[in-house]
C-alpha cells in the first residue's frame, strides 16, 4: 500500500500580487522566504495566467528544474491540478494530480531512464478540505526496472523502487486493490507488514527505528476534533460571540500535533484583523484533537480552517 506522507506547504505573512511579469522568490528548506540569495536552498518562479491561475517552477540553486505545476496562491503554495517533478538528469520523476493541496487522481511514477514504474489512483484524506477520513490507493499498472510488466489492468503484483532501485514496497493486486500480504522497506530494513482482503486492511504492523512494534487496523486517518467537527465549529462560534464585525472571513492554518494539541497557528488570509485575533485565541484555548495516524503511529499534520462571520 503506498505510503501517504503529504505536507501542505504554508508561508505566513506574504502579500504578493502577480502581474504579467515573472516573480522570483528564494526560500530556505523550511519554506520560509529569504531576501539573501546566498542563504537560499531553492527558488521558485511564478507566473499568473490570463484565467488567474498561478503557475510555478521550483529550481535548485544550481538552476536544475525540480518541479512545476499550479498553486492557489503564493501565500499558501497549495497545489492544484497537474504537478510534475524531475530527476537531476532532467527526466520526469512523477506526474500527480492535486486537489486542494493533496494528491487526488492519477499518479504516474517513472524510473530515472524514463520508463514507467507504476500508475496508481490516489484519493487522499482531506485534512481540512473534505470529510474523507482515510486515504486509499487503486493500482493500475506496474513494471520492473528491466521493463517486465507485472501489473496490468489492475491485476498482478506491485513493486515500487527508490531512486537507487531498492524496493520500497511490494504486494499482490486484485481488481486494482491491495490483496494479501504487503511489505514495505526503508533503507533496506523491513518497515511494515500489512494484510489485505479486496483492498480492505485486515491488520498491520510497523517497525520503528527504536525497536517498537505498532499494531493497527487503520492505515491512516486525518486528525479530528474530539466530539466531531460540528461540535468544534460550535465551540468556535461561541468563542466569537463578542466579535463586533460583520461579513468577515479568515483562513487559518495550524498544526495538529502528535498529542492532539493545536500549535503553529497562523493567518493565511483575512478580511478583518479583529477577527484574526479572536479566531487565533479560540484555537489556542481549544480542546485537544485526536491526532492523525499513520500505520499505528500518531503524526503531526497541517490543517486549514476557514472561519466566517455573516451579517447584514
């Protein structure tokens, strides 16, 4: 089963407008903008199309193209539509479709020599954008490095490889779904074993570097407020009763930590600074959530939450 570690990129406090000219921005590894080109680890070029879309290209500091696609805005860097990544030799590595910052749709992965390794369909859990709680993958096609087709029309055997052609994961596929025993590897060691029946995970075990074994029956789940998202929004509404403003909106980004605490609360965009203060304070005082899970282990993930006050 393909491992789904996806991070929604975010940059706080950016207010940039794109005209016809190209915009170039330099970044550190932590996705923060730097005005010092010498300290940057990569840079991005942005161009706005006539229909308002913002196209980007990401380059290493040696000017090698690493990635290109479309984002909702420079401030969030939330990917939408087709995204393409590249190997250092210039060949395509992955072509992936994104919806609201997460892979949703067909992904094609290539070997360094340009041959296809696999084609899959990813449906990622929403993490703030949809009600979908679990991610899932459908397997369409797979070929080994020597071009032997081992999975076709959704039936056969799946094997994915890293850049050095070491096996990352492998398992049988029936009718596009994982079936039977699947194994995953990291740096040559066994990282997980999972048992599937017609795409449904029966049970799994992952093996940590610390020697711990994690048993699970859900492969991954998005973070959720205890009591449900509806109750959480009721809490937010109650916390904003004293806000003296109308028709205001704010988009907040925060991290749900491994213990369920809400941290790194930031404003992505807003129409009212007063609402910002109240909304941030509400999240700071909010009850803990149920954290996201990945193969039995709690992980921290980014979450985007829109808050609106409507009035006449």
